[in-house]
């Protein structure tokens, strides 16, 4: 009887979280279905995956096809932009200037951890046909849903300010100081709408724009790498030999903390739905996951190489110098010019071109993520351009204020950037914990629920990332919190923050799922034996 009740409860939860088979859209009524519920991509906008090789029925996964891999290529590269935004580049240059080559091994493993998290996000999107924000809307009670939405929006605004300011700095560099910071902010905001307009001509056109921007970053920073000629021996030792000292612990924490971007976890689960995949067909879902794994691995390998170029250039130029502790995104180009000068093209402008590509691409993906987050959590049925205006305005208004206030103070801008990094770190659990909760639920994922071993690995990675960012927060507040009232405010806020994290963990049932699976399998036969006797 008890088992029957549990089965009924699971069926009810599955009915609540997953659309019924009779409610799934057919070819004739897809438009009507999508008008009733917010969709990441409309059916007519999705890329149809053509079967170039025939498979033996629906039960087997079709064989590998290079042409089909090309059709699936795109979402992973858009996702990888978050690993290359101006905030990450600043973390790279500071790690190189202060720690030299010693943290390259950590950059590599942090990228691998980021790949794991992003593939879990893609798994949710492909297997359910819905993105993470939509699933959170149905999984959590109203109050928790609004808290999660608020946290995701705060994280997105914080990331967007860094990205837009990074673009504005690049525009200031390339205009030789003629255009002030606020003008760069306006240009970046306008460009973002221009690029998003390309989506009206198809997803592939927008993906092509991102390919050009990533190639621009790669060529710019590879050129810098070639011009400065970092030590190949030190580079290989830095990748293969783990080293960490007390003097570089803060940079190490920054390297790991920059890898997991909260809005990117939501974004990837939506981007994978740009391909037309039937979530009811197991072989097609598995095929899509296989191709997305290959594509995302290649994309993040490229992002790792770009981050490595930046880190090693600044390690070569500034490690062990007096400038190492003062270098930041604002003055990095000038320091490079003073150190290395330039041949055919001054290194200052090479840096500016790469930084502009990083800022422009990341602001577009930020606006993209904002549409999915707002639409998913609130189930808003708005035109895409209207959602873009709303999400863009939420970030541009505070960014304009920042640009005007901090235009003449490099030191103040660097302090603000540290606070924005803290804001990103604070929001990480509110993206990771719902993701791990949903991807571990059979009622949500069906046959594509992750197994106990992968659950343990994923929860360990999540715990490691949250502990590292917790250290960053503690270190920052100990050095920055000054004054009784400010200290009390921080303590109250920290208590509420910790309580909500405890709630999310208890809601996931992870303590009784992956860790006690072996004990459950032992106890079950005993109960059956007693029942039969």
C-alpha cells in the first residue's frame, strides 16, 4: 500500500512538471500551443535535423554524421561566450600578472567543471523540451520561484554591467579617448539590438555573427600571444603541475568563480531547443545529447585557449613587477603598450579589438538569457522585441549611471568590478541547486535522469564551486565591511541567504537520493521477503 501511494505521488508530480502527451503540439496545432505557453523558440524558427543516414527504428541511436554535427553546432558556442566575457578576461590578466603561469592547471580543470555543469543544463533542455526557468516555475512554490527569479535577474544585471563597461572601455581605446565611457555604453546598447535583429532572419544568422566575434577574439589574443612570446616551458609546467601558494589563493578563487555564470546555466537549457527534437523519442534525445557534448567540448576548448593566451601574455609582461597588483581592465591596454609597444599594429589596439568582441558578444547573450529567464519564470507572453527592450533597459540604466559616476576614476571602477564579481558569486547556488534537483528527478527527466555516480560527481563539483565562492565572499567582506550598521545588515542578509540555500538543498532530497541508493537496494528485498511470509 505504501509503495502504491509513492507511485501515485510520483505520477502526480510527473503530470505537474511534464506536459501530457495529448497536450503536446502536433504539426497542425503547434502555433496554438505556443501561444498558450512561453516557448524558447517558436516551431517555425527551429532548425530541422535531417536524417542523412537511416537508423534501425526508433530504439537505436542513429550513426554519427559530420553533416548532422554541423546542424547541431551553434548553441555550445553561444554558451561559451560567458567564459570569455570582460569579467573573465580581467580575472585572467590579474591571475597572470600576480600568479604568473602557476594557475594554468586550475584554469583547465575549472573549464572542465564548467563543461559538466553546462552539459547538465543542455540535458534538461533536450530531455524535457523545456528550459530551466520554465521547469523552476512549476517545481517550486510561488514565493521560492520569485526569489529565484529575482536572484537570476540580479546576477544578469551584474554580469551585463561588466560586459557593457568592457565594451565601452574597448571603444574608448579604439577611438583614442575621443569617445567617453558613457558614449561607449550607448553604442554597445544600440549594437545589441542590431545583432538581435538578425534573429528575425533565422537562428543560424545570429550564430554566424557569434562565430565571427569568437574568431575575432581568438585571432586578437593569439596575435598578442605571438607578439609577446611567453615561455613555452613555463606554460606546459603551469598546465601539468598543480601549484598553489598563499599569495595566489585569491586569484585561484577568482579563476574558478568566473567559470560558472548563473545566467549561462539558464541560457544553455534554452539554446539547445533551437533544434527540432522530439523529447518523446529516446534515440533522438540521446543523439542530440551526443552531438551537443562534442560541440560544447570544442567550444569550451577554444575558450580555454583564449583565456590561456590572455593569462600567459600578462604573466610574461607583468609577473613579479610593481604593476602586477595595480593592473585591471581599465589600464591593461596602456600597460601592454608601455611594455611591448607594437609592430605593424600596436598591441594596445589588438587588445582593444579583442576586448570589444568579448564585450559585444557577451552583451548579446546576456540579453538573450534575460528573455528566457523572464519569460520562463513569469510565463510572460510578449513579443521578442518587447522582452529584449525590457531586459536591455534593466541593465543599461544602471550601467549608464556607473559610466557617468566612475568615468574619471579607474580605482573606483576596479572596486565596483570587485563588488560585481561578489554579486555573481552570491547567485551561483540559485542556478546550480535547481539544475541538480531537476536533472536528478525521474519524474522530470524520465530515462535521462542522471545516475547515482554522476549525481555524486555533479553535487561534489557544485559544492566545491560554492565553497570556493563562499571563501571569496568571506575574504571580501572581512576586508571591505566597515561600520556597525553595515556589519549587522550583512549578518542579517547572510542568515537569510544561508536559510534559502538550506531550503533548496532540502527540496532536492539529494541526501537521500545518490548517497543512500546502495542501502535502499539492500533493504528492498528484505521488505519483500517479510511481506511474502
